[in-house]
């Protein structure tokens, strides 16, 4: 049975008690087949016609509602990958986790900005798994996904394995992981700097296994949803740990991160998966080889227009920065980049450059990095300029908001 017929049949079933209450089931239309009888029933006929009009309106409304629900819940199946490249709004702060006022403003801006395909929301392991192992709470993701799909916008999830936001020590990992089995699960980095924070001890095999379980459960729940566009991990850089890591820990960290990326793609076969890669430069090539084999997207957490590390051309003795890989991979694997708060402030990480315009950031991401997906953080004081830029005709009317839109060759097909 096709979707439309199914909706009509469902509406007819729902209409039966409505018809009975109106007296339409017992109505004999044969009485009106002969003209000389017709007039004596004209008053009743008029009433019946009015009832049929009401019933028709009822059937239409219910049918459209059911059809909309069936279409909205249609699951993605088969070998293809959901592919809706373009601009996405990356939400920051706790407002993105459920503040009604904040989210209402975001949804209004999304509806007013055609070039925005959806939002990126950051979640931490400790927000998705409770203090009891294997007990997950995906309600926040499910609620945001339902709200976005109702306005035909999409959701991308960024799993933070490292963060410097204020409450990160309490939510980066579940409380049960802060035990000896997991080596406490987190480490402080740049402890004396203004951008200090915590990272996840990915070198620990038990940490890796628990994150693997998390990824699998997320895949079971969200991979087939047509509005769940993507999921990825935050940056590869470890920062400067307060206690320097051993070579064994460093090797274990990146080996396990590669394993998690493979698992993420396996758990989300129909969904964009990505990894933010920035540093160290000597691990980039091995990750990119895996990305090309598995169809994983190369991502980066920053758009720094003239940062010497990210744009380092490479030498005989030192590998190139991640930006050098982007144009070489265009059209082969998906390419993703994020415009972070710091990128609005300066063109270099060390703040010795200049303050860029939103237009300069877009031009660099589009023309130098050849990206398919561009995530703009909704940073106070800066996002109004981004919205203005995205409402220019080149972004508003262009395919993928003017970004590269061709289906990557590593995908068997793209679902649009």
C-alpha cells in the first residue's frame, strides 16, 4: 500500500464514529434517485449535504495530517548517505540544551535564513550516559531533532572529547568513569592558561570501549532518521596536558580515536560522520587514509585565514598542515569546517593577524578549503553579521549556499 492510500484508509477508519454521530451511516441516498420524491426531502437533503461537506473537510484534514506524519517518519534505508551540504548554525552555551527562549530565537532565525540547513549542537559523553553504565539519555537530542524536523531543518551532533567550557569537569564523562578502571577518564590541560580545560583519556582501552558502546546506541536510535544529518568528534589536538603524556599514551590516544571513527561510520552508514583534525601534523596522513577508505569526512575546528601551523606547506622533514589536504580531497570525501569564536576575532591563532569579516571567512572556507559543510558558531556580537551574509543572493539562492555540492566519490550514492 502506498503512503497516500494508507493515509486515506486511516482517515476513513477514524471518520466512522464521526459519521455515525452525524447520522450519515443510516442515510439512504436511493430516496433521491426519483425527481418527484426529491422535493419532499429537499430540507433533509440540504442538511445531509452540509454534513457531507463537514465530513469531507474532516477526512481531508485527518488524511493530510496522517500523510505528513508518515512522510516525516519515513526511515532512511539502503546504501546511500544523507547529503544536504551547505551552511549550519552551531549553537553554543547551555541554551542549546533546552532553553525555550534561546531555541525559539534560533528557530526563528533558521526559518528566516534559507541558506541555513540546520544546526550543530555539542554534546558530551556525560550528558548522554548516566551514572549507571549502559543507561543512556538521548532525550535532549530527540527533542531538538523533533523540533528541527517540524520546520524542515536538520541536526548535526558534535561529540566533545575535549572542552574548556565551565562545567566540563562534571559532564565530559559519566561519573562512573572517574574511577581507577578508567584512570579517572579525564586529564587537565593548559592548567595555568586562560583556555584551560579537560580532555578525555582516549588511550585507556576501557574508555574507548565505553565510547564505542555509546556510538552504537546513538546509531541504532538516529542513523535512519532523515533529519539527523551528521555526527562527529571534536578536535584531535590534546592541548598541553598538565602532566605530559608518555609516547605510549599518545600512540594509544590516536589509535583509539581512529578506531572510534571507524565505529562511528559503521554505526551511522547512512549519515555524514566526521572528525575535526588539526594537530599534531604527523598523524594527519594516517587519519586521512582511513577517511578515504571508509567515507569519513575531514573536519577542522577553525577557519584561520593565515595561520602558519594550519597552512604550513610541508617540507622534506615536516608534514603539511591540515589546510593543505583540503583541496586535494575535494570531491573525494566530504569536507567540513567550523567557524569558532576565535575565528571572528583574528585571522591567526596567536592574534597577530587582523580581524576578518564574515565575508572573508566564507570566501576562505569556500574557495581555499573547498568545503561542503560550513558550521557558523552562533557567537553573540557576531552572528547577526553571519545571518546578513547568508541572506545575500549568492548564499540564499545558490545550491548548498554557494558551497561545493557534488556527491563525494567515496559514497555509493547521496540521499538528497
